């Protein structure tokens, strides 16, 4: 993208034309820190043809990106940024050489995989077998999400498949999924220190009564922004994805069990996701990523239906960190424009 003004224009277009997209939701969340920013986004989305509303939104987005260059750089990595070359598979043959197969990853080339096939002269049958074997190798690598070069060909979980990673049995690993202050937006501070343990406890019951032994660990933490706005995060891990799925259904019944609870639009996150609003009492979101059940509670007088983008951002944050943990990595995902 050539300059900052092009990014501002692309961002405004996303807010006006695709207000329900993940990027637009994150931008609206950040615009709350700009005087009049959230109101400008609402007005422009309500009447896209109003030039004054668009001008006000353009000014607010321009100020946001100028004051937060880290967030601007993040937006360049999304669909708002310049297009990137897709991952490719190249098959090359050199008939004059001995029959060999070479698999080569080229770092920095968008995850390109090269297969060099060199069948011996006069051995067409052997060459055909080698081509077949090479394609099987590529298909296997893609299915396993092997990282060739600088990007994985397939990221587990992003296509809606159940996460096949190892269950988090250690409470310390469950606690690692919880966000730390560096992962949260500015202004959010820890109110209740992180706690973790095995099975159930500290307000975390057994969610599947006939499979309590498969509930492995839990972790909780509460953040606060200002005197009346808090967010609670809970991570519960299970031995299998199936048990975690049953626990998701059980907890969703509890979250939406009151007559005042209303469904809140929530983009698809992880393997299962849902959100409920309790009016002035706040909102709750549930997400399952493989063998982990994740909860986000946004409560307080300042938590209203208008805060759904913030709830979505927190749910995405927790899901990303859960996926990292199940991949065997140290969770370091953060909300765009966070304190990191």
C-alpha cells in the first residue's frame, strides 16, 4: 500500500461496507479511544452516502492510525494491506539426470515448496512413480500443516477442523493461555491475580457430570478498565475435544439460562463460539478450541451491546492463545494495538 492515506481510505471502506467483518470490529474498538471516533463509525455505517459522515470517519481513522503506528502496521497485515503471493507448489523435471526427488523450502518466498524431479533417461515408468510419490508427499505436508519456509501451509483450526493438539493437563499451561497485561489494550489492568488448579474449583464446576475425570485443569483472571468496567477470563481444559464440546453445551445453557439473556452476534471463532447479553449486567462469550473451553465475561455499567466488538476481540485473543498452547508454543498473542 503506497501511503498512509490509502490505508485510511481502505479502513474507512471496511467500516462502511463491511461493518460486521473482524477487521472492522477491531477498528471500531480502537476508535473508542479517539474523541468522536465511535460515533463517526456508527453514523457513516448508517448512511454510507452522507459525505459529512464519511469525512468525519476519515478524520477519526486518520488520527487513530497516526497516533498508533503499531496498529496501522497490523492493519497492513490484514486484507486491508497489499496482496501477498499465494503459496505455490512447483514441479520441475530434468529428464537427463538420474532419478531423484528433491523437496526444498524457500524461506521468505510465501511458503513456496519446490519439488525437483529428475527421472533417468528412458525410465518413464519410474518418473511417473516419482511424480505420484512427490504429490503424495506434498499432500501429506499440507494436511499436517508443516511449516516450509516462513509460513505454515495450513494453520490447524483456522478452517473449522477440530484442533488435534495435545490436551493441556498442567494447570500452569492452562494459566499460560490467560492474557497478561501486555496482551490487553491500553487502560486494562489486573484486578484479580491469575489462579489455576486441577479439575474444578474456584467457581469452576465440573461441566460434564459423567466425565469429571476428563476435566483436567482450569485458570482464571480478571482485568479492570476504569472503576465500573471489568473482564473475566476462564480457561478449562479437557482430555478430549468431544468432552470439551459437551462442556461447551452445558456452560452455554448456564450462560443463557436466564430469561433476560439475549444472543449477541459473534463471528465464528475456534471450533464453537457463542455470546449472550444480560443487558446492564454485561455480556458473556464462550469459545471452544480443540480440547479447551474458554469464557470471557464483560461486566459492569459500561458493558453494553455496543461493546460487542470488544467482547469479540477478547474472545479472539483467548482463542489464539489457546491454539498456541495446544500447538506446544508459549502463548504470546495480543489484541492489536495492545501494550505489547
